[in-house]
C-alpha cells in the first residue's frame, strides 16, 4: 500500500490500475479482491494482510469493519495522527496547488468515548449505525467513541425497542448530552415532525430527564444549545479548539462567521471591544442571542448569510474567524475577505478539500499561513479538523 487518502482508504497502483482498499495501512502487503471500477479507479475488498505495518493493532470495537462509523481502528492512535497529518498536507498540495507549512501542529486528547452527540438509525428491531454500504443498519449494544451518557441512552432505547409494537418503526434518534442533561431528537423519513409511535418509543425509554435544550460548559463559558443547533462533538477538545482558533487574536473589532451558538463569539467578546457574529440558522441565532445576553458581553448578532454579513460591513475588522460547514467558504465569501483584507484570519475547517480551495485565492491575495493545526476531533475516523491562521 502506497499511502492513505482522504476517506481512510489505502491507495495502491497495480499495472495501470489505481486500487482503493479499506482497513489497510501504508507499507502493508495485502491480498485483495477487485470490485467495482470507474475510469481506471478500482474498489477492492481486503482479504488478507500478508505483511502488516508496525502501527497495526486489533480493533477495540466488535462492530468495526461492518459499522460505517469508524475507519481507522486498525491503526494505533499515534499512527492515526501522522496519517491524518500526511493526508491534510497532500490534500492542500494537490487541490490548493500550494506548499503547506513544513510543520503542522497536532492537538489531540483521549481517543475513545469522546462524542457528545450521536445519531442512531432505527430500522425494525435494529438500533445502531448504517453499515459501510450505507443501506442497512448494523445494530450495536455500545459505541466505543460515544460518551458514557450516550451509551446509557442507547441501552435504554434498545430495551424499549424490544416491544413488538415498535418493530415497524424507521427513522433517526439523535442524542446530545453534557453528561448531565440529555437532548433527544427523533426524526422520520419524509416527515416534518416525528410520528407519535417514534415519540412513544422515546418516552418509554428510561433515559432520565430529557429536554429540547441544554447548557454546555466550555471554554470558560456556558452555552445554551437547542436540539436544532450545531455544537462541536468532541467533549475533550472544545476548549483547546477555541484556544487554537483565537491564538494571537487582538485588536478592537472581531467578526465571527458561521458563529453557531457563539462558541467563539463569547471568548472573542472578552478580548475585543466590538464583536460581530454572523449566523444564517435561525435556531442557532436564537441560541446565540440568548448566550450573549446571559454572558453579559457585547456581541452584535446578524442573522444572515456569511456573504451578506460581510457585504454589510463598513469597516475592516482586526480579526476574522470563520467556521464554515463542509462546503467551505465558497467564492463569494472569499471574494469579500479579499476585499476587506482583515490583517488576521482564523479558518476552522472540517473538510481538507474545501480548505485547500478556500486558502488558494487568499494566499494569492497576499495572505500567508502563520500556523496550521490539525485538531483531532474525530479519532478512529478519517475526518480531519484543521485550523489555519493567516496574516498579511
């Protein structure tokens, strides 16, 4: 195997064929079965590891390989971090067409039981996660990357599901917790609101007090987070993510794009005289306004898109932070950043490919990468979170 690529697949070249295989590591010699082919790219199934890599370990989870949630449990954690660093650098180089910094800082914490939010899928009598093919549900009794409180909820929901009256149900059950309070969100395919039988299952499960929102302590603040609002999922790394993203932030005015419930906005308000938070989601903007009020800080909340929020600015901020979805900033937002030219930018990204595409025009406009950090919010999976600090 030549290397790992984004998605956790191993890449190998066989004659003129490029072969992608799951559950392998660079340097390994393996036996595979070739499968689907498209445009010279082949998918393969791992049959046997003939010469294992030094970093190969026995997966801790009995569902690994069938459940689609994790892709890297066969690699020791230190090796996972180095593999992700290599994937991040290669993606920036290949798609952004620029040379990433020689040193990419890695920030990590406990690699198990870290998730504070998990979405379970329900199909008949099965409660768990989609299998790797994304079509069937793999029932699970516990999840090795979910927090203890979520695993308690999983046991309670599975116990309630044993009643035959629930076996026809299909949908999703999302559990979000601060290890004290629990938010449980139910949804069914094609339904605007969860059907009564699905709600009945939730009520019958002995989870304890359940609400539509909770108070999450992080980064020296307390955030009210509703069931429809996004919040970072790694309970061990939220504080370090905030510290990394705000490193070197100083001045009079700061802008927080895609601010969500204010994870970065509130700490920014402790440093800057004026903070503008831009959030398009109405639910998140409501939570943000509530959090600003409760914290007693000065933050102007703009419930609009990132591009519109930037167009409305009549001054150049001293610092701008952006934490966009997987789709990235996009051309319109990048163009506004180039127009405004804040002297310091902090880009938080959960998708290396879109980070590469966003960084390229910013670097062409005169910015340089002062610091690039890989914050491993998603151990055991291929997902990569990065923070790029840019300056003029």
